[in-house]
C-alpha cells in the first residue's frame, strides 16, 4: 500500500507527496521519532510550549516550517527523509502537515 504526505505551506501552496514501501524502509516508528528529535535539535529549534514540554506534533510542525518552500519542489533529499520519518512517527497511512493552521 502506498502512503502520502501532504504539506500546506504558509503561503497556501500544497504539495502531495506519495511515498512507497521502499521510501519508508529506512525507518521503523521508534527510529523515525529518534530521527525527528535529532533533526529538531540539530536545527536549533526550541519548543513553543511555555511549560517546556516538547510534543512530537510540535517537532514535526516546526521542522516543516524550517524548510524553505524551494525544498518542497523539487523535493530535496532532506525533506523526503523528514516526510518519511513524520509519517512513520505518527503511525498513519497518510498525513497532512498544514502550516497555515499549524495542525497535523
């Protein structure tokens, strides 16, 4: 079964990226969460939560915002890796990362 991640950028542009089993083979769910945590830290991002609690959803949204619109078309290898990790970490067959509403 193929999977899909959609990204809606702040300017309203939408990208629907199909991902096959080969794309997702690089991660399992735990590895995907670990990759996201490391990428979040490497990007120097900080939690928006005033209580300091860092949620996976926050990490995914902030990482998605950290990429440039040009990274989504054509899809850069780093964004491709991020989208695969996000999909697997969330445990869903499809995922929409909406940066307009700041929701998954």
